[in-house]
C-alpha cells in the first residue's frame, strides 16, 4: 500500500536546516520529558490516593502500571499509521489525548473511573512514543540508538523531576489532585508548541525505500516484520517492561511501608531512578557501535544484580538512592533504549513504524500487569520474595530470548 503522505526520501537530513532539526528535536524531546513527568507523578502520590479512595494494594498496583496497557494497545495501530500518515499530526493529537486523561484523574471517585482515565492517558502516551520512535528510526537512520539515547535522557529527566515536582505541589497545596491539573495544562500547551515549531520535513522522513539500490541493501533482513529477530527482541522487551515497571510502580510503597521512609525520601529515591535513566545517551552510543543483543544481555544481568541488592540487602536511604540510580541506568537507560532500536533494526526500513509499534506492544503489555503481579507476589511472599522472583530472576528469561537474535539478519550499523 502506498503512503498517503508524501515523505522526504533517503537524504532527508540534507533537506532541512540544522537549526530546524535542532529546534524540532529539542521540542520533541521536551514533549517526551513532559510525558515522563506526567506518568511519574502518580507513583509517589499513590499512598495518599489509596488512603482517600480506599484502594487495596493490588488495586493500587494495577492503577500504578495498568495504564501501560493503553500504551501497549496503541502501539501496533499507531505504528501502522506512522508509516502512512503525518507523524507530526499523530504526535500533536496524542499529547492532547494523554493530557485530557491526566486532567480527568483527579476528578475520579472510584477505582473503575480512575482506571479508565489512566487507560486514556496511557493510550495517548503510547501513540506519542510510537510516532516519536518512528521519527527517530527514519530521520536518524544510522545513528538511531544515539538519537534514542538523547530521547532517553529527556525521559530520565522527566522521571527525575516528576516525583519531586508532583510531591512538592501536592504538599504545598494540601491535595494530591493539584499536580494532575497543572501537568494537564502543560500538555495542552506542549501540543501547540509541537504544531508550530516541528518541521514536517523532519517528522515525515523515510529512509531505505527510495530506490532499488536501497531495497537491495536490506534483502538480508526478513521481508516480514514478524520474524525470529523480532520474537527474540520482543521477549527481551516484555521482560524489561515487567522488571522496570514492577520496580517503578510500587517502589515508593515498598520504601514507605516496607522500610519506613518518609514521603520526601521515597520521592527522591524514585527520582534517582530517573537520573539513572539519563544514562540512555551513552547506552545508545554503545548500541550504535557494538552487538546490541550482547549489550542487552549484559544489561539484563546488571539489572538482576541491582534488584537483588535493592530488595534483599539494602535498608538505608543512601544505599537505596544509589541502587535506584543503577536500576534506572540498566533497566531504563540500557534496556529501554536498546530494545526500542533493536526492534527497529529487526525490520526493513520502510517498516520502521511497525517496528516501533511492536516494541511498544511487547514492552507495555507486560508493563501493564507488572504492578498487579508484583502486588500479588508481595501478598504471598513479602517484599523480598517479590523482588527476588520478578526483578532478580526474571531477567534470565530475557537473556534466553536474546539468544534467538541473529545480528546478521538485522539492519547493519554503518
């Protein structure tokens, strides 16, 4: 099927000025930072939300990470559309959608309607992420992991700032609802900024489909986007989602209820995870230069060791701050960044949108149920047992999935 939107081909990077690329990319990164801040404010405020609305730990865990089901469900259709329609328009609409979902969250009166609002917010965030990574995969074709690393830095900064700003706003206003209203307003403003500052020549670029020579260069990559490599990377993505969001969703609750931390200490610990996620830049640089499957395996092992120390050994605040930084470094900075770009390298260039969609689907379906799974493990085995099974041992399955990957059948790094 031919594209309904005329896109710049091949040398798109020569068709736009460096200034317009810098401004557009900076705005897109800022929008993704806001995306991270928006989703991050829920976690440290969950104890207050549970107390006021009477949610159980399992309900809280499902609300904390269940919104990612919206991200997952949005991935494949968003990836399909990102290969055919204006990616800039898709991003603008998606920011509007998740901002409206955020606006509705403080208006919830119970578990069911809050779940719906969280799901709507997740759908908007998922569509934005899919379209954004499709832009990266097409425009920054041979340096996509490095570009994804820059986006990862923006995401990490949002994860760092979100809990601090959200908790501060809630404490100063006396209600957990205030941060959601303010972040929703910021999202509405961001959608306008994207519409007026991001060039379509950048967002609509297509690489690798311009000529017969380009097509021949990628004959070694399976014609179907559903192949052995996407399966292997998909398993790693699912494990990464279960681990990172299993940690992220109930980590503040673990610190406050399991270790007796204050709200400020728990918020700072979560923020340190965001600081670690900013290591996505060197992680992406490495992903462009070395075997990504092996790099991901090493990151899985490092994540496992970090989780073991976090839930089995450390009890003091400074140790938890350091371990949260390391969890953000490996589980987000390395795994998220390189899983997303490895999935795109497992498909031919004109399927870059579907590659991004497959990543969002596999990563966030697992993430959606990670909080509920972790909460049930806590109920059955305690915090230490839950940390052992979901965060320490599960990465072994991710390593097994990566053994299926054949780098010779992927898009070459040049």
